[in-house]
């Protein structure tokens, strides 16, 4: 007997046609939404000239900073230093902000933002240009000092700017400004890391340091010419009184501490030491050190740029829990693909995809749920916790690596940290009164 083959009936064909049309419709709607989101950022810059200038300064400053960052790690790897020194150097990048945080917030609330930011850029310029005098292992003490002051100034500048934004913007505009800040950071990170790898490879570390200092000088000139029109009310309290008042506020508003701790979980993405050790362990035989560092960081930054564009309209308080889980899965994927350089580049993009939204949304949540009087001080303490988390992450990467734990095992542990962060944030939503952020 012959089997009878029947053609799909008309109803089935129609269902498939309708399904395909719905898929195409949703695809184009997604594209439209993403373009509309980008248009919102452009509109924000057009309507807020101060934000536009600050964003330009941020782009220039961050772009230059990655030149010296790749140069520093290339210099250390060329010196054949131990994993502990690489990890300690990475930790110093964050430790400076931790040390100054208890007083920086009170200083921010006591001085005009523009004057403070100009002074901090000057410190960054001198600390960067002096890096050209670091040549050998015997000069590591100078490298440590310069990194400490450079990153202390950078952290102070960032905290000052982030406490300034809520005084200029509110609501959805503030969220968009934070997202834009993250996108600019990621974009400059992408281009800066990629280009710095080639600059260091072709022209050497000293040229990278000089270019970095020049970028900061351009940012200084742009900021000097900017007029920031906000009312400045100098606090009558001294620094000690302001610190005491801040801790009294924490007792009244414990949710602020919880939100600061949530943001600190993003510090587990401090992968600088991990990437340097990956290059030294797996990739040094197939590609130049500076190029490998630049490409790995740049590929992760591609994800950092794309992430908020795709996730910006999707994210809310409840979905933050899923974002932590997705970040953990992405980090585990990276651990699985780490041995292969090209697969690692792909995994790096996935790792970066969720990070920017996790950072910007948790930061905006804190700004949304605290009183304006405490912006400077609480943002400073928030940065202290975040940088402490990043410094601890860098230290543990070096500590575990030096004790013969594999880089894959270390990366899996970092992913587990985001699972803990997601569970913690879920508990916060159940026990604390946390205002949602309006995405309209």
C-alpha cells in the first residue's frame, strides 16, 4: 500500500502566515522602540545644554583614560610581575575611591560643583603625565602612588557629577541621563580599549600616557567654559556634623543602605585583573599582549553599549531580579569559553550586555529613593561600597589565582555572586518601600 501524503490545509497555512506576520511586526516594533529610545537620548542632550557639555567632557575623559589603563597592564605584563601585583594594581584603581568616600560627600555638599570638578581634572592630568617615569619593577612604588591619586580624583569627579545630576534633572530625564552616562562610558570604553591596544602596540606606553593627559586637558577647557546655573546652598554644618547627620538619616531610611548594597553587587564585574591573567595564561602565545587586552575589553564594551538600548524600556523593579540571573549566566558562559580567544570575545559581549542596565538602574533607584539634601553624601557612600566591592573582587581574583585556582573556577564564583544579588534584591522588594522608576 502507498502512504497518502496530504498537503497542509488552508487553515494551517493561514496560521503560519499570520504567525510570520506577527513575528515581522514584533521585529519592526522592537527596532522602532530602540530607535525611539535613542531619540530620547538625543532629545535630552538638545534640551539640556549642561548635560550635553558634561557628557562631552565625560566622553573625552573616559576615552583617554583607557589609553593609560591598557598601557599600565601591558607594562606590568612586560615586567613579568606576579598575579598578586596585577591584582593589587587593579585593586588600587578602586581602593582610592573607598578611602576618600567618608569625607568626599560632605565636601561635595559644601563646595560648588564646577570648582571642585576643575580641581579634580587637574590632579588627573598631573598624575597621568607622571606615569611616563615608570620604567622597571623598582618604580612600582611610583606607579602605585600615581594610580592612587589619579583614581581618587576620577572617583571624586564621578561622585560630584552624579550628585549634580539630580539637582538638574528629575524623573525619567534623570534615568535617561544615568543611562546615557553608562552608554557614553561603554562607548568610550569600547573605542578607547580597542584603539589603545593598537596605540600601545605601535607607539608604546609613554605615548598612551601622554595622549591620556591631553584628553583630560581638553576636558578641563570645556568644563572651564561651562556655566552651571543651579542654586548652591552651603551647609552650615562642619564635616563631622554632616557625617553624623547622614548616619541618622540611614537609621530613618534603611532602604537607602539596602539599595547601596544592591548597587555594590555590580562591583563583581571588576574584571581587569581577570582579563590580564587570561591574556597571560591563554592568549600571550597567539596575539600581542596589548592587542589581546584591548580586544577583550572592547568586545565586552560592545555589550555594554547595546545592553541599555535594548533593555532600557523593559527594565523595572521586579525585572531587576531576572537581570541579576542573566548576568550570572553570562559570566558562567564566559568561564566555559575562556580557553578559546575568539569564543571568549563573543562571551565578553554577552557579559557586557546586562551590566550597564544593572548599573544604571540600581544607581537611579538610589537617587529616586533618597532626600535631595543628602545627595552628595549618600552618592559618595554608595560609591565607597561599590568600589569596595570592586577592590575586593580584584584582590580575590589575584589571591585565588596565586593559590592555583583556575581562572574558570574564579569566574564561576563571580557569577554565583550575582545570584546572591538577585535573591537579596527580591527580599528588598518584599520588605522595603522602594519607589519604581517611571520609564515614560
